[in-house]
């Protein structure tokens, strides 16, 4: 089993792969999220794991946008607790750090710590990749924000642990496949749709779920990028697309929308099972 993820070895996305598939999964690091989608689509990888939402910084918009241009399904989700560390070369002291590298979301999640450190901030494409940068380039006065595992992999030291602004930092990941998952009884379904332009159009779409007592767990809008001020909506709801009441709701919204794309149904993950360590 080969699973693609975005980032370097030691990235949180790689942790999500092992949390979902187990430690024997063969991983395929990719530089870009779009590369993960392509790897699954063209058969280079059996599955892909991509971040979709962080509990502090919100949605990963690029992931949502890629579902519009790739014909893949969501067959699972996994939630990973994020514990950020400030990492540097062995022997480097905290007061010697002049520059910090990391992914923009990680930098944002450690804003208070970085303000006190009063250093230069440089965003890069990946958390684990930032550790590799300071190691490979021999940057003795620089630090990287990444996981404890990333520090171990690259033989670097941890100057400070759990430096995030909030202890309730979790990232939700989607598992990509060419098919979605069968009914389990504890399922969620994700869809994309755009609405017709008339008063109450969104209300009427959402009302079809309320009429059938279907709980909506997330709704978010994203620009269509085709016409200014027109939006696609991303919706998660409890239930499997094959269940009768879910089928009825999905059928009922067809004439109230311009298009509906079912991303997939999958077993719902929980925060309680997110403290995976590898």
C-alpha cells in the first residue's frame, strides 16, 4: 500500500498517514498538494492524505479547490493533535535564534511565542521541510517549527516544546481514493455545490437536510474563481450517501443548485483518537 502526502518525511501529514493506515504504510512525499491528488489519480499511489482543516486557523483552501479539478473521492478522515516544537542545531541556545522557518499555518499557530522571541520569520512549504533547510544549509542561528518526530529524524535539538498559542490544536485530514467507503453506521458525507441566484436559495438547500433531521457539521463558501462574487459551498453532514434519508436530501437539492458533487462518504474520526505517536 502506497500513500502520498504533502511535505518532507516527519511532516504532520506523514503522521496522519501512519495514524490512519498504521506504521507499515509505504509513504510517498510530495512537494505540492496538487501532486498528491495527481499521484492517486494516475495510479502512482493507492491513497493520498491531505489536510483539510485546522481547529485554530480554519480550512486549507487549496485542498478544497483541488476537488473541483480532480475526480477523487474522500474515503476516510483522520484527526491529528498538533504539538509544535522549536528545533535547532545541537548546541544552539534559544537566545541565539535570529530567524525561524516553518509552514505559514504553523507560524500563525505559534504567534505569541514568536512575538516574544522577536525574530525574523520565513515561511516555507512544509514544517518538516523547514528542519531540513536549517540542517542542510548549516544555519546555526536559525530555528524551525515542526514536530518532535521531525527533530529526531534529522538529528536536531528541541529548544522549546508545545509552543502553540492553544493546546486545542488539531488538524483534520481527508484520505483520498478513487472510490469512497462503505456504510459503517458512524459516517459523514462531504459535498460541493453552487446555488442558483434567487432570494433564500441557500436556505432552501439547507432546509432539505433539516427536514430529514440530518445534522450539518460544517459549511463553508469559496469563490468560484470564474465569476466575481459567486461562490461554491462545501458541506459536511452526518450520514452515509447510501442511506435513504441522505439519498432523498441529495436528490431534493438538485433542482435548487447549479451543480452538486459528492466528494464521498466515510467513517467519522474523533478528537479522542487523535493522540497518535510514531
